[in-house]
């Protein structure tokens, strides 16, 4: 009993120390975001002499924060909603139609998960340029293409466990396939839809390479793009950089605090598939 | 429900069209372009056979060293990330106060995008380490990113910081699946905590380890963002990984055909590694 209590306390202290260690880069960042550049060069570890918000206001302006945030948000939200709708529709008929074409198509979609982005990157830029899709709606279209395989796989696994009798009962009552999908199936998909939404949000929100190839124009930039060009512009201005980084990280931290439970579940669901 | 072919295609086509246009068509095109002298996004390409492959495989030291660095990097990262992830999982599944906070602290780095991770750690390595070095008198801490060896270690630290919490979540899920009765039975038989870990927990964790290794491999092998913003391949291209090498070949040197040949080689390697791993993973599960 006594021995186990000592082990208990030891583990608790170890856990807290490790957690603080993991968070220490954030602390250092926050601490320096209130300092002047001179103070940062003098000593990174010292506390700021006074709370100074000028770095934040300057960084907000230089990052075009409002505009970049809205760009990121619109692209992410539209892509995720469309991905959920389109891939759940496809997954539903692929589960219900047990034909050869259906199985082949499913395998076709999932095997594409192996293709590294670098492999399609250059021809994609050329192709999308020709089609005039190098803009914000175009990038949503591309995210649907790239997200299709994983989303389809997750919905497919979930719909397999929904009894087909439900569809049949609705069909007997005279519902057409669109009504069955929309009124019977879609409401049942809520748990897996949350998983698909979170996994795609995490990826699309943070994505850098695709937008940097497709929409790297003033006014269209997403947060990661803008952060990158901001760093290029102010490479040694650590006072602005630290404040800017904090502001770009903040939405993600808030997102985690709000959806903690769902995120944990999504990660484990997504990994097992 | 009347199962007509029309219904099937009506439901599939809205997803199939973007998928074909964004992934499949460029992939097929990419194989063709790797056989041409393509040298600019909008420019025409003429067929030159396997010349690009010959050039890349026989006369491109940068590509070889990028591949070697990526492989070593991936192996080191896989080992550290999975061991760390498993230890963290063991820690946060104990009945301790504050485990929710700990879990959050370990996991949050995973939500931050790669570009930001690189910049955050650039600050820590360049400014933070310098200050700690001055404070403690350890000289090795300054100039962390301008030395070949420490710069690679820096890249490992960033990726471990990012992914160990992710692996922790996966291992926590599996740990919670282990029936408590098994552990209790062993406890009654007098097995020590270490014995229980080795003889019960570890063998039952095997499927999760397969998943964990697969995920860390695919993350580290294809790493781009962190590589770009932390070191950008510096010093002297020593930390340049395959993805960055492909990008630079195309956009810095306008050698699109060669870059595409490298990408195809990369794809082949990824497919080989994945199938070997899938095969090994399946076989182990059957043995259980």
C-alpha cells in the first residue's frame, strides 16, 4: 500500500514535468511575444520588462490576419462539408450494390491512398492551370479529390453495419433513393461524419504545399501561406514572429479545447481503418 | 430499393470526377512526363525515353543523399516516436490526477501545422538554445541549425514533439481494450508489474504497433513542411529530404521531367515498403 503510493506520487510528478516540458516551447514563445527585439536578443529566458501588445497589433496587420483567417476558414469548411456529402453518398451505394464494378471501384479509390503528393504535384499544376482552376473554388475541388479516398473508406466501414432492411422498408413506403439517402441514411451517419470532418479539417486547415502551388496570390492566401511569406519578409524580426505564431496557433488550441473528446475519438477511429 | 445502374452512378460520379481529375489523371500523366524533357509548367514536352531515370539514378548525388537521409531519419523517428508514444500512453492510463491535462499537453503539438512547427522550433533552436547555452555554459548549444549533425537532430526533435502524442492516443485506445480480468488474474498469480507488461500487455498491443509504425513511417518518409521551414535542407543540403529535393529539382532548376522521374521512383519505393509492411503485419497477427 505504502509502496504503491510512492510509485503513484512519482508517476504524477513525472507526468507533470513531462507535460510542462512538452509545453515549454509555447511558454517561451508567449514570453517573448511581449518583448521588444532588443530584449529578445539580450535574453530569451528572462520575463518581459513590461506587457507590450505592440507586437501583436503589428503582426495582425502584417499577416492580414482577418483576411487570411477567413480564406482558411471558407476553404476548409466548404471542402469538409462537400467531402462529407459526396463521399457518404458514394460509400452508401458502394456498400449496397454488391456488384463487381462496385468492389473494383472501392479498391480503386482506396489504393490511391498510397500515392505520395509529390507524384501528382507537377502534372496537377499544369492541368489545373489549363482548366483555369487555380483559384479558391478550384482548391476546394482539389481537396475533394485528395480527401475522397480516406473519407470514403471511413464511411464505407460504418455503413456496412447499418442494416439494409432500413433501406428496404423505406423503399416499400415509396421513397426514392435520394429520399432514402437523405432521410434515413444521412442522419444515422452523424458519429462517423464527425470523425471525417475532424480528420479532414486538421489536414486542410494546416495544408501548405497545395495552396502554395495553386493560390499564392495577394488576397487569396490562407493562414499557413501568409505565415510563410510573413517569415520571409521579417526573417530576423523575432518580436513580430513570435506574436504572429501565437496568433496563428491560437485557433487550433481553441478548436482542441472545444472538441477535445471528438478529436480523440476521431484520431483513434481514423487510425484503425 | 430498385437497384438500377443509373442510381449507382448518380451517387458515385460527384465524388469520382474530382478524384479522377485531381489524383488519377495527374498520376498517369506524371508517368508520361517522367519520360520527357519537360522543363517548365506551361511548356511543351518531347518524349526522350528513360533518359531522366538514367540521369537520376547514375548522376545525381543530391537525390541519393536525400534518399539516404530520409531513410535514416524515418528509421530513427519511428523508433523514438513509438517508444515515446507507448510510454506516454502507459503514463496517462494510470489513475492519476491531471491526466486530461497531460494528455492535452502531449497531443496539442500534433494539431499545429508543419509550417508553423518548423518556425516555432527555429526560434527555440536559434534563440532559445543560444540563451540556455550562455546560461549553463554549454557551448554546443549555439549554432544548433548550422551544424549538419545537430540540424538533423533538430529535425528529429520537431517530429518527435509533433507525433509522439498522436501515437499516444492510438496506444491508449488499444490499452483500454485489454481486458482488465487478464491483468488481475496475473496479479493474483503473483506476477510483478514488469512481468505483466512484458507477458500480457506487449503481446496484446501488437496490432496497434503495426498501425503506429505504418503511420509514423508514412508521415516521416513524406515529410515536407517541417523540412522546408526548419532547415530548408541546410547546412549544405545535408538535411534535404526526398520531397524537398523533388520540389527543388522542379522549381529551382526547372527540370520538371527529372523531378517527375524522381517522384515515380519515390512512389515505387513507397509501394514496396507499404506492401512489405502490410504482409509482415498480417503474418504476425495470425501467429498470435
